[in-house]
C-alpha cells in the first residue's frame, strides 16, 4: 500500500489523553489535507478516536475544533487553493469553517475497540503499561480484517519486547511524540530488529509531512529521552537528599530546583519537570526500565514516599499543573512540599535560607527565555559558565556536579548503544526538552 492507502483508515488508542489528543489532531489534519488533493476527493478517510472515557471523547472533539481553527487560520492561502473549485466559499471565514467541518467529519469518537479492526494503522497512546499494550495489540491483531501496523508512543518499553509478546511479526515500531505532540517538534523513532522496512519509510514521510524532527534511538528501555531524564532526575533527588540534613527537606528541594533551572539555564527545574510528567509516571517509567539494566538501579525511595502520601503531580484535564513536589498557583511554583507536616511551605519563606546556602551568585544569570532566542547563545552560556563554575560556592558546586553528571549520562547513552551519536543525545535534549544547550558540551570536563 502507498502512503494514502495506509492513511485511509487509522485508529488512535487513548485518544482523549494528553498524548493521544495531540496525535489525533495531527493525524486528522494530515488525513484531511490528503483528501483535499484532486486524486483523493473520492476516497473516504476514517480516523477512529478510541478511549475508555465518553466524557473525555466529548472533550476531545471540542479541543479538535478549537485547534483546527487555529491551524486553518495560519494556512488560508493553501486552503483558498484547495477549495478554489467551490464557488460557494468566498470569504476566508467560510473557507476556514469548511475546513474545520472536513477535518471533524474524518474523526469518529468511540469507546469500542472493535472500530480499530478495520484500520491499516494503529497509533497507541495508552498508559505506559507493557501488559496493557500487549493485551490491546493482541486483541486488535486477532480480530483485524487486515494486518495492521502498530505505532506505539511508548517512552520506555522496548519495541522488540512488545513485538515478541504480542506476536506482531515485525508490524510495530516506536514513534515517540514529545508532549505536547501538537507543539513539540521531536519524535524518537525506534525500530525493533524485525520491524518491517516499509514501516520505517512510511514513518519518515509521515513525520516529514508533520514537520517533525526525527531522532533514531536504538531499541533499549527508556530510549534516549527517558534514558537521560530518569537518571538526571535521580541525580537531582540524590543531591536534595544529601543537603536536606543541613537545610531541611523543603529548602533542599527548592535549592536543587533553583540550581537545575536558573543556574543551569533550563526551562524548568528538575522537580518542576518531575511534577509536570507526574511523580507516579516517573516511578513507573523507572520500574519499566529497571529489569533491562544490569549494573544500575533506577529507583527512588523518595518517589515511593511521595506517591504513598498521595502526592503525584501531573496535569488536570484542563492542562493545569497538579501539585507535586511543588505547589502551583497560576502555573507558577509557589510552595514546596514538607514531608513532616504533609503541607506546603511558601517559597518566599525559603528564599533567605536557600540563597544563603547557595552563596554568592553571578550578578547576571542568563535567562532561559532570552538565551534560546539569542543567535550567540553558545558564547553567552559559555562565558557565563566559565566564570561561575570557577567559584567555590555551594551553588557553583551543585551546578558543576549537575553538568558533569548530565554529560556522563549522555556519553553513557552512546557508549551503551542506546543513542547512535552524541549529536542525537544533544538533539533530543535541545528539541524534546527545550534545553538551551546539549548535555554533551565543552562547558564542563
């Protein structure tokens, strides 16, 4: 089958989730654009949006309408050309409304898995649970009228394991979108040793049409992104544990979060990032990765304790941040969790002791938002680190330790064969995590 044939009937599993909704949006727009081509106008394109939640599916349809309108407003020139044979569509708003209707007509929301049995391509974006994924793959494959391809959005489960356990005969690959898929440019492409070659060709064309940056990761648990992030997170947790005896737990968390964000010129501190992904999700990813690691234990007693206390982070259905290690007000951290009192301490009350502990800091610390837009950012960051890392303050020492560990993690991903090159590691962190510089750099030995 050619590209258009495969996309005639597609299913997104977990369509109402934060990852599935983005995949659904991108695929719906791609399918609608294909149908607008003269040679495809008589084709019927179907996109099944499958989820266990009726309420979630209702919400996703509203989400699609809003997002498709935004997309349409940015490509009115293209749409005018596509609809030029329609004499009834004169004004831009008429054309935009017609495009929205055409995209929505393709999408079929349902809670019934049976709708996937007619699909050529299955995008899977359910929970990061290997057993659940395998169960779903088997069910679809056993009942399918075709031999569908499976694109799994897993960020940690080895593809060869899913292929073997679901007995898919190589009809699976990892197509790991980064969150949120509609915005993030990065996709990690992971092939199992038996993945069909034609699937890779399709994946590359699909990614190109979506204007995504593809990084090929080898088929190791966690791949490049989580392979770095999980270890980076454990380093931050361990540093906080080490200094908590001196500072106390809330201040230690705030100190490490400050170092890993402001002093390392990152978009989020490490504990804010853990909250964003979800404390429970991070622990689950580590649990998935751990059995595949021989000389390493990816585990944190602190994550276990936070989950036991019911503090999990993650996002609310509207996309707002749930409280985790940090408390959030209007999307900004305002407090830090205290294990002893099971309550949050205001950040303002922690600043004095944390600033005193970190010691004298540079008068000017490059702001991440400014740096990422600076064409000379490498020299800006290099000059900053050259001066700051020579200091002997606690802040400088924590920053140096973090940079060294981050670089070591990156190099080990290449050494152990997870990443094909140092450039791939840097691309994942630059593009997928919005870092201003790659972990493998010349800023630290």
